[in-house]
């Protein structure tokens, strides 16, 4: 795990390590881990059956800019799912899924124009200037691809936008968090942690682009190993219905924007395989 010191994990899991030298009581409290036993085997089975790495599941909650609190599970470090969403995974499994069903349940309906809010409100939830620039870069990257979904970005306090990107003042980690689509809609809330306040726009471009990738249905390209985090973790009994996207590598892809971890040297751009995957699905 020492190797992680040179990498910044897009995750609360990684934050646990970072926080060992952090004296901020608020953030320490936020990342306090409940015993793994508190998560039922049924939940873990559903998660692993959905091609996610059940070795990395935590109970978690976070605050929204409107004061509401979201509770659920953090999976693979930065993928948030509510209990209801995890329960919904059952449907996928019980149907003995085909590739098409699986993707349908996890993608945004298309064609579609998605509204994106870069949050400007109070309470510490407003994106910093570098975060705003990074978000703009990330949106430009997606729109440049000519996908069947496109994004219209505004900086405002519209919490009903399809995707709402905000700074999470209660998490000092260097990364962010998002979730997966459901019911044909993208994941709405994308958190960017305060460790990126002063990170340059390319780093913010990477993290925001990565979290929007989750929000429209992309998983970690190294979910099977977490090699980007300096780890080598087997997926356990996962892999049921794993959908490999034609034309992309089955092994480790060191420059994908959808790796579980990233470095501050990132240029924030999609690599050729990321583009292949996005154009295939959208
Ligand atoms: Zn991620």
C-alpha cells in the first residue's frame, strides 16, 4: 500500500491513507469506516454480480449543496450507489443478462442532450476557478466526440440539472465521486474534493471527466486489478456478464481516463481506447 503515496486515489479508500497524517476532524469523521461486516453478503453479491469489485465497498454518506444527505455505498473508491440502486442490480442478474440488456440498464437513453450544472452556490460547495476550467475542458472533450449524447454546461445553482458538479467541502481528498446511470438517466451528483482546489485545470479535467464517465455508465478499466493504484486485487467472484468493448484492450491500459487511480501529471485527455469505448456505447 505504500506505493499509493505517489498516486492519488479517486476514492475514499485512498483517502483513508491520506488522512492518516491529517488532523482535520471533519474529514476524518467522514471517512470513518464501518466494519465490513455491516455490509450484507447479499449486497456484496449484487455488486460483484454487476461487474464491480466487491473487495472495495464501504457504507458512506455525503452532503448535497441543498443540505440533503445521500446515503449508500461507495464502490471501488469513487462510485456511489444508494441502497435502492444496489437492490435494483438484482433485476440485471436475475434476467440472466445479455450484453444488450446489461448496457441498456446502465447507459443514458440516447439520443439526448444533458444539462450540466457547475455549482456556484454558497456553503463551500461552489467550484473553484480551476475546477470550473477543468469541468469546461472535460465537457468539451465529450462534446468533441460527436456522441449520441451531448452536454450543455452552465454555471449556476440548478440542482435539477441532469448532472450537478459541485465541490464537496467536507472531503479534503484529492479526487471525486459519482455514480452510475439508472432508468436511462445519468447519475446526477458529481462531487469534487477540496484536495483539487489548487490542482491545475488538467488534473480537474481528468477527475471531472472520469466522474462524468461513471455518470454515463463507464466502469474502471482496471476494476479487475486496481493496478493504477499500485494494487493487484482480484475481482473475487465478480465477472458475471463482464462486457468487453470491442476494439479496447482486455488487459491493463495505463493511460485510460477511467483507471481507478490517477497521478497529478495527467493531461486530462481521453486516450484512443477511451474514445473507442465512448463511441461504441454512444
Ligand atoms: Zn472512478
